[in-house]
């Protein structure tokens, strides 16, 4: 079982959740690769971020790849979008203005090789407004790319340090052979 986790995080909440998930999976899966999405350009203001998310802007992005199994190799590389070598793809983003963060929009738009894959979507959030519309939007884009099944969960920003809570979500979603 090979797992790819692709996420964006601005203030670190989604990163924290990703790290707990990866830590849980790393002994159980054959491979876990983590890809952090970094936009080449990003608005500095809250309003600018909201607008670019709300209008589903797609900035150019870098991927930073971490392979925890082989001790934190970190390489910056131009975007490599096909997750076809993985069995399970996990995508995580904060909710921004009821939407995914723009770097995730880019990934959703351009990724390929997801036919017949199992995809897990997760978001972190503050008020909780827009969680469902964000997840629905992500799912609608990926459904057009032939994804076989979706599982989804959401984590309040106030729970991102609660490892047991996060693991209960991920354990409830899939069991590793
Ligand atoms: C520009 C912006 C827009 C946001 N919009 C929402 C929103 O619509 N609904 C919500 O519940 N939280 C919203 N939040 C809160 C974030 O989703 C939340 O803090 C998240 O955990 C941040 O993740 P990160 O630390 O990985 O960047 C917003 C935060 C920012 C910066």
C-alpha cells in the first residue's frame, strides 16, 4: 500500500494534521510520500487570500517532497502531478473563504492519474463555515478525474494538536492491510 499525502498549509495547522497522519501510516504502509504545495506567489493580506480562494485562483506552485521512511529527504522540485504510483491519495487544505487554498486549486486542476484511486480529503478550519462546500468542491473536481471512492474529514484548528483525536479520524477511515 503506497500512500501520497498532498497538502497546503499557511499557519501550520494542516501541516500538523498531515504529520500525525504520516506518523501513523509510516509503519503500516509500504511507502508514504508527503508533498507540500507552495504557491510561487501569494497575497499577503487576509482579504487578498480570501478573494483568491473564493474565486478559485490557481497560482503556479512548487512541490516540496518529503519521504519520511527514508529520513526526511527534502527536495524542491518543479511540479510533478501524477499520483498514479500510489494506491491512496490524501489531500489536505485549510478552508479559505469556503474554498480550498489556491495552491490546492492548482493541484486539483492539474493532477492526473487518479482513475480508480481511493482519495481521502481533509480540511482544517476555524469557524467551520464553508467546510462542506470546500470538501464538496474538491470532490466535484476529482470525481471528474475518475476517482473511485472518497472519504473525508475535517479538523477544527483548535484540535490540531490533539493527536488521539486526529488518529481516531484517520483510523475510522481506513484500515491498512
Ligand atoms: C484567508 C483565510 C480564510 C479563511 N476562511 C475560513 C472559512 O471560510 N471558514 C473557516 O472555518 N475557517 C477559515 N479560515 C481559518 C483556517 O481555515 C484555519 O485557521 C486553518 O486551520 C488554517 O490552516 P493552516 O494553519 O494549515 O494554514 C480562514 C483563514 C484564512 C487565513
